[in-house]
C-alpha cells in the first residue's frame, strides 16, 4: 500500500510539472490556443526594412497588438496587424515602422487620426510610412546627392 501511495504522488507531481511547463511555453511564446477577440487590420508598406512577425504594434509607446503576418502583394509588403478591440483605430491614422534605439528591433507605431470613422475588422490603414533608411541617407551624403 505504501509503494502505491508513493507512485501515485510521483505521478501527480509529474503531471503537474508537465502542465506548468506547457503553460509557461504558451505564455512566453505569446501563443494563442483559443481564438482571440482582437481586431485584424492591414497596412501596406513600400519597404518594411527588417520588420518581423511578432513585432509590437504601439500607440504613444503603449503596446496594443502584434504583427501577425507579412506577405508580398503587388510588389508591396502587406502587414497583418492584430490589435486589441479596446483600442479603436481611425481610418485616417498613420502607420509607420520605427526602431527601438539605434540598431534595435523594429515595431509598428500608429499615430491616431482625427476622424470619427473607425477601421473595422479586416480593414486597411491607408496612410503608411516606411522606416528611415540610414544607409541610403549616408550614401546620398557621401556622394553629394543630398538634394534627392
């Protein structure tokens, strides 16, 4: 009877440990098991300059969502943004790609607009700004074509 009790306790401990590891993997990996109730909107950029899937989407420095996909559409980068439903995005908002620090990771910053119309699920941001290309700026400065 004592051996059975010990084996039962070890088995329960093992199962609880596996469940804790699964929970941590999901939380740290920012995975979603059940479908989320976030809004999906799209933004099309001429150049994404190293933006990756999973990058943050921010308004005023506050994280409101993530980049969920990047595809090529008619030689333009179409970025799928998953944004919290608690944050309405106006149809005249501007999406731009920024860098954290000098050589940090890229993220999408949304500058709110003044319109009363809100982008619905599956809608598209009309105004976008690609990231600043430091290599191009240095090249123009070095070769004297700063007027472009």
